[in-house]
C-alpha cells in the first residue's frame, strides 16, 4: 500500500513497512506484561525468546496469517 505520491514497487509488502514499534504503540509493554502476569505464563527462567517477545511475535502474525513465520 503506497501513500499518495509514493511509487509502488513490485514485491513491495506491507510487512516491509510495518515494524515492531507499531505493535508497541498499540500494545504497550506494561499491558503485555500485565496480561502475561494475569495469565500466569511468565517465564520461570531466562529464555532465548522471552514471553513478552513471543506475545509481540504472535500479534505480528495476525495481520499476516497467510505468510510464513519467517516472513513475519
């Protein structure tokens, strides 16, 4: 999706234009941490992929449900 006056290039994908910052604005860190805590699923030890990051990854997958996880 191009903005007015912006050229669309073949292969241009929405996922190339949206970053994690958009999700962080819509779902602030404090909200994500509260939901994780209330669900009782916070990690018991340090992981390579912390629970918070996994939540943001899951949220990022929603608009791109037809894409593979690598592209997300």
